[in-house]
């Protein structure tokens, strides 16, 4: 009888909890207030802890991708972990995509993080035997680091150059390669003065100085 009452009680709360998660803002907060956000997350975690006793053996999965805020640039090797179920985590791939399995049905709080980036908390509903899609999750660079973003073009016809090697040498060393459209991107750079070198077979190499600022 106690188990039936518990299931009925949890079912009556589910609609209220779902309405609460729908009020989560685009910056992953509630009312853009740190205290309100912390209170809501604790409430959802308490609900999940209580409800996990009902469906402890029923699981689902979640998929999504991690990108750099303000762009479509994927972020590889970001850690996606469940706050609700400690020990459940996965890394994003080279394309920023991830899939986290074995999650207990109900509401899960996911923490997405990577060194040099601001973290993100997301609440997602997990359904038995189903795959929930959280879409794109944007992480912003922390203020103490900088980035380089631009295009490498052919000096004659102004078309983008792919597979150009870019090297930064200074307090740290960084390396990247331009993509098929000639676009280059290096993130999470420690501020300071760097020597930058561009090289590609069949082209003259270019070397110069660049100053990286935080933010």
C-alpha cells in the first residue's frame, strides 16, 4: 500500500516538475538568478532521487552536441556527466557530438564542462528505452583565455585554402589546420605575444607576430 501511495504521489508531482523545467532560460538558469537556479536544481535532484526508487531498473539515453558559444564550431573532449547519477559521464567527439547511456528514467541534471570554458547545467527528461535529444549546448570561453578565428585565402584568386598548418609559439605552443573552406580556429589560448606561422606545401610560408588578449 505504501508503494502505491508513493507512486501516486510522484505521478501527481510530475506535471509540476515538467512545468518547472520548461521555465529554464536559454542561459540554463532560472530567472537568471544563482540562488533560484540552485534551489530549482536541488528540488529536481530530490525529485529524481525519490522517483528512482520506482523505476531504478529502467533506463534511457541522451544525445546532443557541444559547440562554441556564438558559432557552430564543435568542442571536442568536453565532459558530459550526470549530476543525478554520479559516475555516469562521456566525452564529446571531434564533431562535438555525444551519447550518454544507462540513465535512470526521469529528470536528469547534466553538467557539461571543459577546461578553459564556462560550464553548463541542463535538465533533461529521460524515458525508458528512448533516446532524448538536448540539441546543441553552447560553452563560452572563460575570460582568462583568448582565441584566433579567421580564414586563409589564396593570394591570386582569393579562394579559401584548406590544410594550411598554423603554429603559435610563445609562452605555450598551439597548432591547428584550416578546414575545407580555409577557416581556422584556435581556442583556449593563454594571453600574451606569439609568433604565428602559416605553412602549406606549394606555397611560401608566412611568419608574423600576434598579441592574444583575454576574452
